[in-house]
């Protein structure tokens, strides 16, 4: 699964990376892949997880920057995800 045909992880959107990561987790949970393939897709999954984490941190930083309507720093506020 981890070959040259796959897109570069750093070029994937958050949604595409998360979808691929979910597919990898499903394959690993099923346990019907060879050891070599398991290692390869685990490594790809780790890279996808790190990419998703980085994208989430960037989004969080953007939200923190726009918490003040008048352009002045007011501190950070938690993101209401509900």
C-alpha cells in the first residue's frame, strides 16, 4: 500500500488524510494483511496522523487569531465544536 502511486501525505487535505487513515486502521484491525504490508501501512498511517495533527493545530491557531473583532489581542478562547 505504501508505494509511489499514493499521493504525498503533505499534499492531502485534512478530510482526505483522515479518510485514508480510517481505511488503514480498518485493515489493521481486520488483521488479514501480511506482516510486511502491515508495517508499510502502519508507517503511512503514522505519517497521516502527524499530518492531520499539524493541520488541526494550524486551524486552531487561526481561530485563536480571530477571536477579537476589533483587531486587538484578547487572548484565546476555546473553540465551540458543538
